[in-house]
């Protein structure tokens, strides 16, 4: 059984906002379809960034003072 695709309400709001200027396309079905596409694009972006994430080196840029007479 296929799982129903879901989306955050902000994605729906965004789709609704952009379709306001497209009266021929501004239907409930199209707003939902656009919301799903926006949600999938966001999830894909986040997954890609997490896959390629390298945490910063906490020691980068830290200078260690050395004693003059070592």
C-alpha cells in the first residue's frame, strides 16, 4: 500500500501564495501538489547537506602560545 505524501503547512502556504497569480492553475489539487514538491525539495536539500556535512575543526584558528624558553 502506497503511503500518502505529506507536507508541512508552510509548504502549502507557499504554494498557495505563488498560485494566487495563476488563476487557471490555482486549484486545491495544484496547491497540494505544489506543497508536496516544495516539501520534497526541502527534504532533499537537507539530506544532501547532512550527507556532505563536515563539522568544523574546533582547533582551527586557535593559536597556542609557546614559552620563550622551551
